C-alpha cells in the first residue's frame, strides 16, 4: 500500500507513506512522483486512528427496552438497565450482533481501538462471554479491551467480589469500579482497595467510573489517585467521568491537583453523555456535569474523550462518531481558542491511546503497525470545523473502511 501527497499530523509539508507486511515501511517527504497503483491523498490529513476509550458495548442498541429513560438521569438509566438484564433473554448471538452494529459505526468514523466496559453484575455472564468471543474474533481487524465493570457496585452486590474475580479469571484486560454508587463511603473506599489488589494480581489495568454525579461531596477521586500513587499504578489507571469535579470548589481542587499530578493517573470524559445526564436535579443555573477538561489538560494531565453509549438507557442517540463527541467537549469546556483547536484531535487519538496503554503499536513511525486514518481535511482546525469524513481507515496494513465524501452543488449564489 502506498499513500502519496498526504499531510502527516504533527509534521510540515507533504509526505509519501509506504506500507509492507502490515507495517509502516517508508515515510518520506513527497517528491511529486505518484507510483502506479498508489493512492493520491490530495493533501489530506493522515494520522493515527481514533481511539474509543470508554463505551458499554453490552448495552448498545437497547434504548426503549423495556422502556425509555424518561427522566434522563444517570440513576434511571441504571435502574432501566437492571430491568433489561433481569427481564430480557440475554443471548450471546444477540449481544454480539448489537455490539457489531456499534463497532461498524465506529469503524466508519475512524475508530480502530476500543475499550468497553462489561457489566459483570449481570450474573449469567452472557455479556462477558459474548464480548470475550468478539474480542478474539476481531483481533487484528479492530482491537477491543474489556473492563470488568460492577454496574451495581462491588460491595453493594451480593457476591460482588467473586463476580469480579470470575471476570478476571476469564481474561478481562482491566479492573473497573463505581465507588460513588456503593451503599456508603466505607464501601466505596474498600472497593478501591479491592480493585487495585485485583489489578496487581492479574497484571491488569484499572479503569474506574469515579464520581459520576453532581454531588460536590463525592470525592473518591482523591482516594483513587492516592491508591494509584501508593502502588505506582498511575500510568495504568483511568479515572472516568469525574463529573463531581465540575462542582468542587477551587480551593479543594487546587489541593486535589497535587495528588492527581503525583499519581500520574489518566482521565476520560464523555461530554455528550455527561451534559445529557447531569444537572437534572436543578433548575437554573444548571451545572454542565462535565469534569474540568481544560484545567486538567493545562496542568499537564492526560484527558481522553469517549462516546460512552450508543442508543441505550443512558443515551438515546449516538453513532460512534468521536468528532461529534469532540465538538461537544470543546464547546462545553471553552476550548475554542486557536491553540486549543490546533491540537484538539489529541483528545480522540493519542490521549486515548495513552489511556489504553497501546503506545507501542500506535503512531506514524517506520516499523510500527500500519494503523492510520486519512481525513478529508488538512489539519485539526479544518477537520473539526467541517466535521471531515474519514475517507480511509487502515489497520495492520488492511483496509478497514472507505468513504467517498459527500459533494454538494449550490446554485444561484
């Protein structure tokens, strides 16, 4: 495969990129010669693929079953999902089919690496089995990481610890948690101790739903960061959502940032979902329900953005398009300055790769796997402004998706 006359994100000028045996073989400045059989990129932007760092593939495409989330709150979403998993037949082929529908949408929009949470308090473990099968079936085509996610809490679920251990024994990649949904603070703290002990035992990563609520007194993030710091697991740890941080007072946040920086943990925010679910208990002014993306980024911490849900009890729409998620995030967090826009694609690409700890197979470098996308734009500003199509997505040197950008003819103007 040979791509001529492309712009490579982060480099000046035009480039030619040759791939052999599934890897980047030669990356050279363009010389004006387009070999026979090469693809002329026509100065489009070539970059590493988009990364979906946070989604729930076991829940996708279930919106409206057994009923819609009428209040639009996080907690009605949880209760509706509980109804679903306890009243609907959970069949492995059906779960895989729904997940494949979502993954096809994501692949169309340039995603090649996906971290999905899987509810392991669904005690039949049909979802766990289905997604383990799908991860293995898609390996080399599109990469999945699985998080053992205790939707109803670890300590607050009968046998919750055993369910988590069972999932890790089955080969899950990450240990998850939801300390703010445990019955009491003591359970929340104990759950975090258990999570890190489990991660060490299985040499696994940690990805915790943390403080996903508007309560300014929900402060498990400081505990998560401290536990990660104590065990030197920060680079392998993700704090997801951290919505309550948007409600913390600045004095406490200043103190908190010291622990966050020392811990070296990563963050994930899902702005489309959080702005939909949070702020529901208020009239006006309403909280935005999104963590402090700008402040975390400016302080030097790693923040990735994810979709979270596609047509499920928490979020009734969504098409797996991370550019839509990015656009929402930069609006909510006032990240629309020139410098912000010039590097905004970091949030849905390299930052997510860092969350997933896949940097060894990620990046446009000779010798690395030929994983890349070609966008119908010239730079970050161009891509986010025009919501540029992903015209080509290549994984391990093989085409994953192609798209012909839409054209329009405007008359009489």
